[in-house]
């Protein structure tokens, strides 16, 4: 009985010695290597976004100034750059030249008639002094001289008109610019006033932005504008004038913006642009630090234990490669700047300097 008791006491001690020791808790392995950044505060421009058409600053309509003449030659086509005074087309001048020759002969005839009338007038005045011509006859001579002078003036005016019409047989560019449309055809007989060409004066374009009436007060002449073309190019511009009226149907007003010359811009393009209407402080992060998930924007904040927390933020303005954080951060946090797209809430990361590249997460266990 005594031996059995001793065995009973010793058994738990041996079992305790034989039991395996528990493994110590291991630290979580970093999910990936990242760089961090702190939000920065700076003044950013406030931009007003609008849409509208690009149009010619002024489009000149070049038409025929003579009637019933045939086009002999058309020297320009759509897209040609022309200079002020350059010949664009010519009409057949033969009929007008014949008219000018006839009018010139009429001037010579009127000059001869005037010379004769003036000679008769001088003779009548001398004879009147000797009493051989009555006062009535002298008056008739004076009237005939004045009539001859008037006929000479009329003949000269007719000749000048003919010479002017002869000049109209040459269609010239009224200003420097580029031809935007052409309806002139060789051999065609046109009427006075009929359109032959359209020309964009100075090859100068403008953007006619549609701005709502509520935002119109924020726009003023002289403001800087950037316009994005369908090709991806950006044109700078400046507000020239704001329309004095608002369209009663759309409640929009037209803002006329002078554009810098750019070969990618074409009249008729419908484009988007931004007005620089002021500046305001912005808390910003690099664009790659903001992750879009399920339609919301998130950043990953790193704590002192190198563990990340997913924080929902509201993104605002964008400037270059940075994005404004309108809400969600205080500005003192350390935020994952690269590699955020591969992280999940609660992951542990290894933080390196900004110059070192971030590594992608490892595949598998």
C-alpha cells in the first residue's frame, strides 16, 4: 500500500517533464516593402471647368463684286495660307476692258465739247462789251459751258467706275489668314455678292466656353485658361470678353477665350477647358498613394509598428502628379506612397527610403 502511494505522487511530475514546450510567438512577416510620404500643404489654383466649341475669331466672306463675268482662274484651295492682297481668283476682263475703252472715248469727246463751249463763251463776252451780242445770248453761252463741264465730269466718273470694275476682276485676300471654304469654280458665271471663299482672319481661333449663370461671376477678362484637345494636347488661352447676356433656354453664357496658335486645333472642335479663377490651400499626396476601391478613395496610414490602416478620404483637385485630400486626414500621418494598391487593411509592411523601389507582394505562402 505504501509503494502504490509513492507511485501515485511521482506520476504527475514525470508527465510534466515529458510534455513538449510551447513554441514562442513569432512576429508577423511584412507583406511588402513600401515608401511613405506625409501630406503637404500648399496653395493650389481653383479651376472652373467648362465645355464649348472652338471657332474662328473672325471668318471673312470673300465674294464677287462684279456681275455676270466668268471665272478664269482659281488660285487657292481650302487650307491654303494667304497674305493680305494676294490674288485668289480672276474673272475674264475682256468685256469690262471694252467698256473702259468706250468710257475713255467719252471723256475725250466731253473734253472737246467743253473746250468749244468755253471758246464760244469767251467770244460772246468780248462781243457783249461792244454791244454786238445780247445779254440773253451771253447767258446761253455761259449755260452751254457749264453743261459741257458737267458732261465731262460725268464721263470721267463713268470711266473711273469702269476702271474700278476692271480691278474687281481680280479677287484679292482682304487680310492675312487661311482659306476655310471655297465655292469658286473655274468657268462659272457668278453674280455680284455671290460667295467665292471663306477665310479665317489671321488664322486666329477662339474658344467659346459655355459657363453657367451661377459661375459667371467668377470669370473675368484676362484670366488664364487651359484647353484640352481631343488629341491630348493642351492649349493655353486668355479670356478676352464675357458675353453680356445669358441664353434664356440653357441659362449659359458664352465666354470668348483667345487661344495660342496650335496646329492641332481646328475650328468646330468641341473641347473641355479650365479657367484659373483663384487659389486656395490644399493638403495633397502623390497620386499613387490614393487607391480607388468600390468607387471610393482610400489611403494606407502606417503606424509606429509598421502596420497599415485603410483610411477613407475624399479626393479633390489634381495638380500634376499630386491629388488634393479634401477630408479624411489631419496632415501629420505617414501614408504609403508606393505599393498601396497591393495592400489590405492590417498588413505589416517594411518601410524604406523614398529612393528605393517598392517590391510586389510575394505569391504563395
